[in-house]
């Protein structure tokens, strides 16, 4: 007898089927349009989303959760606008107790029901994508179009990707099996076996400031789809995007007849260190984290009762050997370094160039000419403030500003950072990228991450020397991305071999509309889990499979 699918599973079955094909085929596919155009989303969608965002400001966030004692407001917008949204602040033990109590019914609902509800949550969030994009923009410092794409449409794609992997892993084995073993002349031995998908337990999501939804949605939905309640602990400076997510997730769960406490917001007061308190609780069995290497390493070492998934810092590197499109190389890297003021975990920092220069379609280019070409491309992108700020966005925190000050005392500045006045938001903190030239022996400088709009052009003895540095720095410090420019296939092969050795994703000869710091759901893996920058990949089977276990029962047939 065939089990009747859950109504929400049936409603979204086509989307799930297409996502399952996409993760297998790895071609281009997106479920959520990335253009905020009225032709796509309707004439009133943008205004309605902005109005919904504005309604949150200076008010109590509409979220009813157990254990709420008071309200906290911790966000400061990089664009200088007053947010002052007040979020429910609860006792950690009560949040964990509420999540734990919600687990059994969610577990027993089975994979189809859980996946159906998750897909409905994504549909609900997509309906509010402009509201979400405004929240991402004004807490992260991203320009609006980037916030809409990365924080809205692409984040939803990454969530759907995680749900598809979760469903594939949960249904890899049949739910039941009839087992029969011959027993000589006697009757065969017969058993009926049932295989239950059993979640690990409460999941803790620790959000980041720069990409509060894109980096959080894979873990959130991988855990929820596999049966685990999720405590969502946002970065104190970027609470609103995840609070909105929790709000609509709880609405859908309640409407579907499940306990809304399967998803809870864990907002923290200043200096509370709530993430550490929750991460060490014995009931927390999964932790997802994006942020600094120091804290990620601490979680891995100390949250020993949990499966810990971390994305940390890295030394994203470009090896330049030669090119048949020098102008395209400069444009591509210039855009890469300018986008969101380099505040992406995938943005290139170290650009390795032979000190004797490179061969190009424009003839031989010296190291200084390579650096100047990239700098000129950045200057062209940021020269007009009104256009430039739509790429750079705003600086996310004071730590980035501090590093911009510190780097002025390092090496030879090729391109100084500039302060730009935002034409729409006078209080916005905007800086253009800086490029600093270093010698290869300055490893103490470029061997550490300088998060923000800071890049180094590093003079090496040769491309072979560049590869030695690449292997050494990425091997020890990790990286999420790497790139190479070369006209010789043998050089491309050598760099690819080095990338495999140090476990980093490689992009070759990007001169057009694809950039090393961009990652496409259903096709590109984000991070590899094969070097110190991250211990997992977004998203693959390993990312979801350890969030549950198969527990069997068997009875005589």
C-alpha cells in the first residue's frame, strides 16, 4: 500500500524533483529569480517589501517564543540608519527545552512531511524576498541588488540545495524491507525490518554579519529537513534577516500542525557569549558556524558532543603566469576585489606574480604594470560614487576599518583606499579597495587574512615559486577559492594539481562575467572541507548525512 504524500510535499514535489536532478547533473538551474525587476516580481513587490522592513524599525519584533524575559537591540547599520529593532531575549535552558520537546513529533512525521514543510517555508520566504533583502542590506552593508541576489534568491537556492541533499540521503535506503533467509529443509527465516531516520538532536546555527542568510540557510534547512529542531543564534549586528526567517518558518510550521518551537530565535545581549553557552550544552548535537578561525577552532575543540560544521578564514590566492586577455584579467579581478568591498569569504587576497612580469596579448607586462592594470580597473568601477557604491556597499564593522589603517604601514601602496560619500545614505561608511605590493619574503604579512577591501600583489621569483607559496600558505592557512591565469596548459595542470593537494576550488582564466568569489548553487561547491578554511562543503551528501542516523527495528514476519 502506497503512503499518501503529505499535502505540502505534494504541492512542492516538482520543485524537489528538479532540485534532485540539479544536484546530480550540476548544470545551471535556479528556483528563485535573481532579478528584482518588476517584470519578474510584480509592480508593487519592491515597495511592499521595503514597507514591511520599515515597519520593524524601532519596534518589538513580532515573535512569540517561550522563555522570553526581556528584549534586546544590538544592531548598527553600516549605512548609518537607525534600526533599533527589539528582539525577544530568553533563557537558554528554556529555549533548549522547548526545542527538545518539539523533536519527537517532527521525527515521526517522516522525510516527506519534513521536506514538504521546508519547501513551503522557502516558498513563504520567497514571497517576502524584498523584505528579506532590505534586512540583509541594512545589517550587512551590501548594496541592494547584491543583498537581493546573495541574501535573497541565492540564499534560497542554497537552502533548497541542502533540502534536496537531505531528502536524497534520508531516502537512500527503503523504509521497510522483507528479509528471508533459506534454512535448509525447514521454513525460511523471515523478518520484517523497518528503518527509521532518527535526528541527532537540537541544532545550533551561529550566524555571521556579512552574509546572514546565504551562509546560514544551508545548515538551518539541512538540520530541519533531517528532523532536528534549530536554535538560530544570529550575529548581534545582523539579527533582522534571521529573525524574519524564524518568523515565517514558525508560521508555516504552526499552519502545518507542527510545534513552531522547531525553529527558535536565540538573540543575545551584549557580551553574553550565548553561542558558547548553547554550543556546550549536552542537548545541542549539531553546530553550524561561519566566522573567524579562532572561534571556529574553539567550537571544533570544545563542542565535542556535537557534529560541528565550520567555515572559517582563509588565504584566497590568484596565480598569474600569463594571459591572452590582459584587459579582461584586469576587469575581472578589479570587479572581484570591488564587489562588497572585498568583504566576502571568497574574495581573493594574495595575487602572486613573477617579479620579471608576464606575457600577455598586449606584449610583456611588468609586475608594476599588472598591479597598475588591476588598480585602474578598480578606479574605473569606483570613480563615480553613485555607481561605485552599488558595487562596494558599506563597511560592515570597525575591524575592517582598523585593518585598512594598519595596512598603510605595510609594503608599497599601489592603490590607496578612498573614503566615499554615499549619495543616498550620508551616514554610510564606504571605502574603496586598496592594493599593496609586497615581496615574497613578507609572508608574515600576506600569510594571515586581512578581511576587507585589502589585496596584495606579491612579487615571486617565478611561477614555480608562486606555486610553492600557494601550496605553503593555503596548505597551512586554508582558502575557499583559488584562481590561475595562464596560456600554457601545462601551467594550468600544475596549478590544478596543487589545488587538489591543498583541497581548494580552482577557477581558470576568468576574464568575462564569471568571478572567482561567486558560487552557484546546485553546481559549485562552496568550500571543500579539505583545508583549514572549512571542515565541510556547502553542500554535499557529507554535509547532511551526519545530521541523522538510521535506527532499525525488526520483527518476525
